[in-house]
C-alpha cells in the first residue's frame, strides 16, 4: 500500500525535537491526556505520533500507546528513543488508516489535523479516529485556532515573530502569511543554534475553528464534549492561538 507523506518529516528531520522540547507545555499535554483518558486499560492511539514527544511520556502514565505517522524520518527518530516508553509505531496515512484494534482514547495534537489541507480529507481523519474508538471512548484534537491566528497577525497578511529559548543563544523565528480568506496559513520556521548554525522548514496548514471540527465529529457519530484554550482546560476564547476539542463515542 502506498502511504502519502507530505514531506514534513524530511524538512524537520534532526531538529524537530529542538523546536518541540520536553518542556512545561509537553508536560501539560501529557497530564491532560492522562486525565481525559476514560480507561487506560482500553488502550491509546495517537494520530501523527511524530518523534514520540507526547506518546513516550504518556505511555509511562497510561500504558502502551500505538502511534501512526506517515513520515519515515519521524518514525526513525522515535525508534531511537524506544527506551523512553512503550510505543508501537505504525507507518500509515491518518486519512485512510484502518486496523482491527479499538481504543479508549484516540488523540491528534500539535495541529496535525491542520496539515491536511483538504476539508474533505480532514473529515476523513476524524472519521478514521472515530472508527478506532470503543463505545464510551474519547477523541481529543488540538489544532491552530483560525480567529486566534488571524488576530495575532494584527490586520497584516504577513508577520514575523521571534521566540528565544531557555538555552542561551537559541531561538525560533517564524515568518507567516495568511492566504485564501484566512483559511490557509503558510509558515517558514528558522531555528537558530548556539553555534551560529540555523535550519529552515516550511509548512502550510488549513486553519480550523471548533465549530468546523465539531461538524466533522458529528458526521462521524461522535458527541462534542468541550472546547478549551489549552491543556489546562481554560475556557475557549477566540483569541487563543490553539484550541483543544473533546468528543465522546456513545456507549
């Protein structure tokens, strides 16, 4: 079977974990997923497992995690960290992924859903996630929030931001452009290392709203449960750059 891969892993191979570090935000995500899990004994599935930033520490909290990703580069990086947790990795396309296994929790974080640019295919991702839920199970999605990203541009089509990292002389600079009536966000990321070297990666995402993802979920037979501005379950506000949405599968 041919697996469609958009090349995200090739662009960020070797430095993805420098940008998305094991920091407080990662710990908040793991803590929240643990608390959201209806029953860890019923299993856990991640769509877009990447290098295992979330799945590995989560597996130490809830038991084995199955992770699906289309990128061989990301999965190779995950394999090198196998001693940090119990994750079974499968190379697959989250738009078409099917297996016989069903889970108590399925999650898709870090705007993986937004990397799918076609709304019909985004709908298919949610449908595949719903298929893999046991009755009473829960789906969690974290993705960029369209009104919040638009607000961050402050009326500009293009904007640039820089964020220094705790390690001296390191940081990330993002050059972003809004396209297609603010539905497409094109971002080039420059990572600066302390030794003076830098890396560049580019990604394009389709920005979503909670209501749009709710529609996908309802079509897949799920029941919307809540919208949050972060993993600490803060109330959703339009100005938030990200949102977390939770859904349940009727028992």
